[in-house]
């Protein structure tokens, strides 16, 4: 049953990525027709729309990818299970994701590497119905997550731990809902009673409508970065390096005061927000969270491994250090690329 489900996910994902690659091929052919060198086509998947995805969106919208000889296209894949299935089937080579996907790949026998970690310490906001006031009120309630074993599930588990609650003992039911935009609607409509959101803009919007932001959690989490298939890294190391360059320049761009206006505009457009203040809150969060030297967090990966091993005991035997490849980022730092970006966007 599980194999069939993964196959179905992979088939759906393959159709989506094939469409993206066809579009990229047509664009590349147009460039050749006009005598320009064809850029390398790359489709970069990501599992959940939130302000944290801003570097990927900016790299595409402002063509930082083109600056480094790439034709980049972001592809929304609705959860980490689909990402893992896409990597396993060979339909995905690179993703803007984190430790959940890398560890999921290790459990499935797919060799993935975490190349960069833009966020090494997460921030989650436990947001609940208006009538839920204290931890004990969560007993017997429906807790929304994007997927069992996914990043939001891990935030939920860590939050419940912090509150002294146990899902089994306290009969807390996890309901798979969707990404955070869907989660907000599920909480508003009463489909779920509680959830942990990693985007403060969403929790603040709900708070204005009477919902309670009951708790905040700040765990070490390798939750947001660049993940790639090892076979892709072996075959196309220069492409992987250029992807990192484009993404890191986009990160430095948004961290600079001069990039604030465009970044907020991108967040509003991509998340279809009409409230400027919500986009500004999202921007404020990522400026505080992003690491200027985005080396992956081994501590964060170990924390995620501990939680995921509850679902898949095989992960307890995995050495998380082997899932990290710092060589590309170290090369960029040693070559002066990071210093160059810091100088270029210093104000």
C-alpha cells in the first residue's frame, strides 16, 4: 500500500516537473535562435510556500540564476513525502528544503546531501482556537500538520514536549491538512483545533481574528536550505555551485535594506497577501532567522533525526554528519565569494 502511494506521488510529481522542463527547453531554444549561449536548465522544488522561500523566488524573479548561467524555475511540491518520492524516482535533483527531506531520503535508500542551511534555528507559533487557554485544554483535540514526519509535525512534537504533553497519553490527534496557507483556513473553519505555524504573519493574522497564540518554540532545526542528490553533485558540480551562488546572492540581497521593498513585494505576490503589514512581519522574521554564512546545522539535523526515529527506527542508525556536504559552501567562502557578497550588499 505504501509502495503504491509513493508511486502515485512520483507519477503526479513527474507530470508537474516535465511541464516545467518543457517550458525551460522552449526558453533555451529561443536563446539559441537569437545566438545566445543556452543557460543550464534547473528545476528547484520546495514543499511549502512561506516567506522563508523568498531567496528562491527572488533568484528567479530578479534572475540571479541567469547571472550564473542558469535558467531556474521553482516548483511547488506539496509535502516532504512527495519531495522524497521525487528524489527517489530521479525526477528531482535539487530542492529548497531541509533535514526532513535528507533524513527521509536516507530512510528510503536515496543518497541526498544538505549543501546549505539558511535557517539553523527554527521558530514556531502554537496557534489555537479561542476557547483553548492552557496546555491541558489541548487534550483530545485535533492538531493540524502538513504531513506525519514532516517539518511542521516536528515543530508540533517539540511544542507538545515543551508543554509537558504526550500525543498518545493526552489523545491528541494529528490531522494531515496541507501547507501553512491551507492550515490557516482549516483552523478558521474548525477542521482543526490547533497547529504550529512557522510564519509569524499567519499567526498574527489569526490572532486579530480572536485565535490564541499560546506558545513559541525556538528549536535547533536544519529546516531550510539546499538539498541535492549525490549523483547530481557528482555529475554536475559546477551547476550545483552556481545554484548556491544564485541563492546566496538572493539571500544577501534580501538582507540588505535596499532589498527590503522588493522582497516584501515578492512575498506579497507569491503568497497572494493583500495586507502589507503581514508581508512586513514575514520579512522581519526571515531577516532575523537567515544565516549570512549558511552552513548546515549538524545540531539541528540531530534534533530532527531524534524525532523522525520515532516514526522510522531505522533512522536511529544513520550518522547525520554523512548527510551534510560543506565542500561547496567552503569553496565559495575560501574563494572570497561570501566576502564579495557582503561587501556588495553592505549599506
